[in-house]
C-alpha cells in the first residue's frame, strides 16, 4: 500500500509540475512529504559530491542511508504523470484558459491553508514574514522580460539552476521564471532541436542548483522551521497573481476584473480546486503521510 501511495504522490507532483504557475513543491507540502523530500535530495546531492571528492566512506554512508524506495517510486510517478498528462493539460489551457487558471488558483489557495497549519508557532513575526514575502512575490511575478535571441552558454547554465530551484519551491513555476528571465523560448528550442551540448549545460546548472539549494533549504527548515514555512506560505500567496483567470488565464502579469456574466464558471472551478486540496489533505492524514520533521525518519 505504501508503494502505491508513493507512486500516487509522485503522479500528483508531476501533474503540478506541468501546470504553469503551480509547482511540485506545493503538492509535496499538501501531501505532507515536503521536508522529507528536501532531506532526501540533500543527502543524494551530498553523497554524489563526496564521490566526486574521493570521500568514499562518507559517500557510501549517505547513499546507503537514502530512502531509495521512496525516492524512486516518487520519481516514477512524476515521470509517468508528466508524459501522460502534458499534452492534455496543454490542450485544456489553450481551449479553456480562464477555467483552468481558476482551478489552479483554487488548488494553490487551498494549499496555502494546509501549509499554514504546518507552522507550529504562527506568531506576529512569522505573520510579518509571510506578508512581506507575499507582497514581494506578487510584484516580482508581475515583471516580464523579452526573450533573449542568442543566449550565451552560461545563460543556459543559469536557466537550469533557476528552473530546478523553482520546481522544489512551493508556489513557483519553473516555466514562469524562465519567462521572466527571457530564457523560456531558448530552452524550448534546445529541447526541440536536440541540442545535446546546450541540454547538458542546462542539466549541469539544474543539478548543481538543486544540490546547493536543497542543502541550504534543508538546513533552514531544520534550524528555522516556522520562519521558513511562513516564507513558503507567502511565496504561494504571492504566486496567485499568475493564476488570476482574467484577462488571459495562466501566466499573465496583467490583472483585470472578470467580464460581466463570465465569472460563474471560473468561480466553480476555483471551488473545485479547493475541494480537491481538501480531499487530498484528508486522505494524506488518514494514511498518516504527514511528517514531523526533515530528518527523513518519519515512518510511512
């Protein structure tokens, strides 16, 4: 049963990753495995770094201690959902942009409530952190950049690091950040053109970015849990800007009021999104999937 649950968790994260404006990190928070996942990524990255430095004993200890079953099943679910649903979601976004944006808005809004409940001491300083990060994210996500026509090699490296960091931060879409720095079309182009050299550069940036950021985030969650969680909640709240259904749906920096007579459908989809998160949260608690810390020892 646990293996099936991990596959389902991965599938839900993979589905979230391919939705612009939503991240797998958001879904990991709702499912109660966020800190456990960050810890596993840090340990894997640390083990590979030890191998590269020739520290065989430390590398062996870290890699053997990794929750391989959990990580591999989660990865399989993410991959399966990405392959199976990418075309479906792309079509829905094109045909029903306002309704889909509203659905995702409801998903993230519900996730904010779940994440806030993970803060053990929601005192005024944590509230201030949450509000500050939310305001900053709201305005930063309103920025946009024109696409870079001929990016330098180092820019693909940077794009990889930015995209992968966004994927493990709740409320941040890697595709949207690539749009912000003007590297979205260039990144799609190297994939479509099978430019293996630039793909390798992008992948190297992603690997190093994931290793360094997961280590920092794991340490911060361990030493400043409530403050970091408050910041993550604020990040998700600010990210609602890019999911506002009007005028164009997902990934728009321009906000407007709903046209007369066109608000009911999106509203119902937003409520449906909230309901989906509530059901996922109840099921997660029913099966005891919420964790107590980032040490990776939480029983499944």
